[in-house]
């Protein structure tokens, strides 16, 4: 796996949840991007958050602590 590979670590259909996770990652100096995979007409589906592969484990652990999933 290359250092510039991006991995999906979180997805939600709730915008507020996504913004909270993105803020959590930013506070911990983990860069992320989001990809909207919702249907454009009905906005059904999820938005996914991606981090670089090298940060995935740390990011997932932070999210679990934050959300409790």
C-alpha cells in the first residue's frame, strides 16, 4: 500500500455527524476528505470520509472513542 492511498473510515447520511468527525480528525492533525455518494435527485445514501492509509487506524480509534460505536 502506498503512502498516498486513501481509505474510507466513516460514512453517514447525517451532515452534522460528518462535520463532528471531520472536526475531531482536524483537532488530531489527521487530514481527511469527504466524498458525497448520495443520489443527486433524492439525496439518499451516505457521505464517506477518507484519510490516508497510514492514519486510518488512529482515525478509527478516535472515532470509536468519540462516538462510542
